[in-house]
């Protein structure tokens, strides 16, 4: 009221903004003349107050609806991702059962599904014999054959911490590289196949590294936690396939 007096207002009309019997604001009208507002002006003010409530609560409802829609879309996306991942692991197990004496079909399927589900540029798998790393298989659907041939020519190579595969094997841990250009001494052939980001997961058999599975990303930034977990699952399946084949051949 005092603020109105300071502005030279002679009369004031205040209409509460009510939403479900809860006051969410007030619509105030000031005028210089003294005297009450007539009924027509009061009704108009009440109508504007109702419109203000609709605008305020409508904006809030729309915002909440958008938030809920985004949350639902995220949940659906995660659910769909989990279904795809489960289907991929089942496919690998089926292939494993069909070829117990040959790991190649299983390993080829693993790298293909890894590239597809983790949105990678290429996925590859390497064996480690205790001294050297051997190139086993790769899935690179849009790859450059010449760049791939150059990569193959690098192997076998002695295990070394100077390479990402070597670090994964020697450290027996997953190596996530969001930007390969920040890694000094990385072979140019690796970058030549579009590996701006890279994920190297060791194949561990009772704690002993017997190889790695690697995922290349087209862009820097790396891979999500769910993609890393999926790659580690594929690594476990590759170990099972390799171990099972050795056991079958020993029968």
C-alpha cells in the first residue's frame, strides 16, 4: 500500500491468483483517483487474474510434461539398449555352441556386435602369447583396405606400455582413450583407420591376459559407461570361447 502512495496512487485493487485454493500470486491495480473500483472493473480484474493463473500453471505443467517426456524417452532408450545387448550376448552364445572347435566365427561375431552396439568406427581382437600381440580379427564396415593392411603389417609386436593394447595387457585393466591425438607415440596406422578415440579391454583368463578387444571411435570424446561395460562383457565371452575351444581340442 505504501508503495502505491509513494507513486501517487489514490486507490488500489488486489485480486489473488488462486490455483486449487492455493494463492500463487496477486494481480494489483493502482489508480490516481480515490474511490472504490466499480463492479465491472473488479470482474474484469478477476478475469485477468484467472488468465494469469492459467498462464502460470500452464507453463509449469508444460515444463513438467516436457521433463517427464524426456525422462521417459531416456528410460525407453536405456531399456532398448539393454534388450539389444542381451540379444547380442545370446547370439554369441548360440554361435559358440554351434562351433565348439573353432573360435573364429565367435570372435568375428563379437567384434561385429561390439562395433554395432557401441557405435564404434571399428572393433578388433588380438591374441597375446605371453610375449607378442597377434592380430586376430576386425570388423570395420566402412574401412579403407589399404589402411587396414598397414595395420595388419604391424603385427605381431612385442607387448609394450608404449601401445594401448600393451597397456591393457600389462595392466590387466581397461584403457579408455577419449582422444588418441593426445597419446604420444601412437602408431600412425592406428589413427589411419579413424581411431580418434579408443577403448582397449584385456581378455583375462583367471587373471592372466591372453589378448585384448579394441574399439575405435570416429570422433574424440570416448565411450559411455554402458558401452565400456558391454565391451568388458564381450571380452569375457571371447575368453570363454577361446578357453572352450582349447578344452574341446584337448578331448
